[in-house]
C-alpha cells in the first residue's frame, strides 16, 4: 500500500511542477504580449501624428507619405497578429 502512495505522490509532484512551469510561461508570454502591444500603440500614435501633419498644401505629397504610412500600417497589423498568437 505504501508503494502505491509513494508513486501517486511522485506523480502529483511532477504534475504540479509542470503546471507551475506552464503558469510561469503563460505569465511571461502575457508580459511579452503587453510589451508588443505597447510598442504597436506607440507606432499607431506616430502614424496618427504623421497623418495630422498633412494639410491642404501637402496633399500632393501625400503619395510619398502614403507609402510610408502603408508600410507602418502593415507593420502594426503584423504586430497585432504576433500578439494574438502569443495569447
């Protein structure tokens, strides 16, 4: 009977250790996702700021700015996808 109990206790200890490791990994992944989201938020603010600088006189130049903005938008979208995969 004692042998069964020892095996059971050992199994439970290994399961609890694995659970604890997974919980830690989830916590770290969430922190990484929060950091990534904060970086993306900063890029969105940068995009908004750039767009607000474009006034009526600069509309002709918007084509050049538009390419840079599209690249930034794509970068932000890809970042959101990375965050989704982390969660």
